[in-house]
């Protein structure tokens, strides 16, 4: 398979821009640091993990976009919807400090990502598998989110 590097780079840039859009406006984490948490994850972990996940997501979307499958547009719509929902979680949780609503929102996100993985897998199995770390991280994030709701 010949790689269209411009198209791949476009997916990477779009994914990082949408995915991190609200992080720019919610970068003050003083309130988050003061919350009671079941596990204290070092702050440096989050940007590293999200960078890896956004890169994997971008690659999977690119793979789907290059397929000849007639369902690729539907799958890519789900991809961009979940990406926007992902970005909005940051605003809800860190910006508005709506922790309980953030938990409900992340459950919606997990549902969308499962749907995305399923659709990607049907088109090109590797595109689905590439997103397994993403769903695992979201489950962990949901656990952290609900623990903050319970402990605060």
C-alpha cells in the first residue's frame, strides 16, 4: 500500500487540533490537583498518553479513508463525532468542573469509540485494533472521573 503522506499528515493535524482544542482554554489544573483522587497520576503522563493516542487514532482514520469500502464515510463521521465529544469532555470536566456530568459524558464517549472501533474493524481490522489502547485509556479515565465524583 502506497502511503499518501500529505493526507496522513492532514489527519494527524486535524485530530490533534480538535482533540486538544479545549485543553488550551483549561490548562490551569490547580483545582484538579486539589481534588481527592483514588490514584494520583503524574501530570506529565496525560500529554504523553494523549499524544500517542491521537497519533494512533489519526493513523486508523487514515487507513479507513484509503479503503474502497462503501461504509468508510459513515465510519469517518463516527470518528469525527467521537473526537468532538472527546474534546468537549475536557471543557466539561476541567473548564466547567461538572464532574458528575463529565462521567456521563465519558460514558457517551466510550460508547461512540466502541461504535467507531467496530466500524473501523469491519472496513480494515488493523484500523480497529489500533484503537484498543484508546478505549482502555478511556475506561481508566472514566474510573478516575467517577472516583473524583465519589470522593469530592
